[in-house]
């Protein structure tokens, strides 16, 4: 009798765990501008961390300068693309 009860409990547990949910929320699609804004935030955080670590003495001056230039260049490219995409949206709205 207890074997049957354990078997039914096991089946109920598997059904509860593995039964597909019918109300799955759809994932929101990100636009290119959303992705670029997130990337910009990450780059700014990286620059902030790099400055902190340089002041803490973890980076020699040459490495710091190279890393900073690389991050600043990438941030500038991201900002330029964001600006371009936002201008295209504004021009598209005005044309409508």
C-alpha cells in the first residue's frame, strides 16, 4: 500500500515539475538602440573601474593609457551610432 502511495506521489511530483506552463511571458525584443545604451553603460562602468584600479596602483601608466584610450574610442563609436540611429528615427517621424 505504501509503495502505491509513494508511486502516486512521485508521479504527482514529476507532473508538477515538468508540466509545461501555459502562461509563458513573451520575451521583449530589444532594439539596436537599447543594446547600444546598455553597452554604453557597461563601457562607462569599465572606465570608472579602470580609473579606480589605476589610482589603487594596480596598473602601470602605459597599460592604463592604452586601456583608457581603447575604452574611450569604443564609447565614442557607440555614442555616435546611438546618435545616428536616434536622428534616423526623428527624420522618419517627421517624414510621416
